[in-house]
């Protein structure tokens, strides 16, 4: 099995499904936009996955070298893919805490609209080193998170319906929790509120559409769940310090 002399990082989009395959090195997949289901199996097995889950906002995955795995992405998507060497022997999904999420948001912002984006060499080198350390510290030294069934249902519902006038109370009712209980579970398991998660989904979708299309800004705002264009303007200024027009020019 070949080793990598230098870790590498790319930003990629994936098709709806991929065949069973393996790599000669470890790989981490971290979410920027959308969701991708992954099944990581045993060494040399044709089937029988022992680790299954979804890479989406708040959740990443580590795939050890040599482990067969298959994926299936849904809708528009972008992921940071980190190829590196490590001694992990089992696949594991892990929670993205606030510091790692901020690093991914930064990479998303500077990567540009290309489906297969390559960052500037100096930025890539530093970001790759930071991501390697972050992934290793969150997977080899800590147990894999087990998101509750209610939280998984809530995340899936929000991913599907973020463009609608969806309220946190609606999500809580759909998964059988009170709004306060859902808020507590988001804080405990993901380190952020459900309202922040919903706002992140909407803003990420708007940024992708502004960079990758020519639709009117007001139309994009409505498509992504904003009541009007001014609401999107405020969200972009508060989170990224920019405007829809500036993003479209970048």
C-alpha cells in the first residue's frame, strides 16, 4: 500500500452515486454544501458495511486506507476532501465543532464557484496542515459521536426544506420534541442552535447560487428561504462581510 509523502486537500462535488472502491491512503470528507451518504466496509469485503452515515453540515467522516466504501450525494454539493496517512483502522463519523466549522466556512468562501476547486498553493498548504491536525484530534483521540435519531431526523428535514418558511417549532414537532428540547439537543450534540443551522443552510445555498448562476438576486433570496432580498443582504453582511453583488463579481 503506497504512502503519501505530502497530505493533499481538494474541494469537490460528487454525483448521485459511486461504486465500491478503496484508496491506498486515509481520506477525510468534510461538508461545505449539501449532503452525501457513505457506507464504509471491511477490508476486502464486497459488502457488509460496518460504518454508515451522512456527511452534512456538522458531520464529517474519516475513511481509513484500504477500506472499501461507496457514496451517494444528493442535490448540489461541495466537500473538502483530505488525503493523508494515518493509522486509523476503522471508519468513523465525527462532529464538527465550532473551530473546525469556521475553518471550513473560510475555505468555502475562498474556493470560488468551480466544481473542482484548487486553492492558492500557500493557502492550500496551511489549510491542509490545519485540517489534518483537526481531523486526527477529533477521530483518533475521541469516540465517534452518536447523533440521536431525533437529531438525525431534524437535520434531514432541515436539509430538504430549508427553502420553505420553516420554523424551529415545525422541525421540533415533526421529530416529536418540544422546541426547547430540540434546541438543547442541537447545543449538546452539534454545538450550535437549530436556528443557526437553518440560517447556515440558507446562506450556503444562496452563496453557491450567487457564484454559480445568473438568476436575479431577489429570485435567489426567495429560492433559499429568505422573505426578501434585503434579508439576504443582511445575512451576507453579518456572516461574510460582503454583498450579493460583490459575491457575484468574485
